C-alpha cells in the first residue's frame, strides 16, 4: 500500500466520521428540544416571588448545602 493510498483512505475515514458525528449531534439536539421546552415552560409558569414557595425551598437548600 502506497502513501497516497493510505492518505486517501485516511481522508475518506475522516469524512465518514465527521458525517457520523454531525448526524448524531443533530439527532440529539432534535430529541432533547422537547425536554428543554418542557423544563423552561415549567420554570416560567412558577411565580418565584411567592413567599411560601421561597420558604419551602430555603430549608431544603440549607440542608443540601450543609451535607455537601
């Protein structure tokens, strides 16, 4: 096998791998978008200024930060 054949085979392999990575990345982005939209919808639906909500979250945050 000559150097030119090896170089050609390596370039072909790199092109195939690049195409594969792009396809996988595109598939992951399209499948994760609904989960992201659901999370953001939930986050924006909560009125974070409600004092009782903040009071119920504060002790849990303190306990978690104390354990870590």
